[in-house]
C-alpha cells in the first residue's frame, strides 16, 4: 500500500513540474513549486517509512520549513519589489 502511495506522490510531482513549466502566470508557477516541495516532503516521509529509518523525518521537516519560507519570500518579492517593467 505504501508503495502505491509513493508512486502516486511521484505522479503528482510530475504534474506539478508540468504546471510549473506551463503555468500562465507567475503565481501559477509559484504554487506549482510549492506543491512540488510539499510532495517532496511526503515522498521523503514515505521512503523513510519504507526503509525503516524514522530519523530521516527530521530532514523532511527542515525541508518543509525551507520550502514555506522560500515561497513566502518569492511571493513578497513579486508583490512588492518584483522586476521593474520600464525596460531599463
């Protein structure tokens, strides 16, 4: 059952990468990268369960924190101080 869940997570990761590459707006792309990061955390947790190494979950939690802070930083950058559009 956990193997099927791992494969499903990998399929959704592929869909998130597709959305990140083909997204219409920058917010679509940011959301897809956030989904990919979340699925990566889930994949690490599932693989930790499969291999019987629960100590790897600390790495997954650290990656989740970095993913969250990174997405918030990128959203603030594009909302308040994004690239200038004046062509200079």
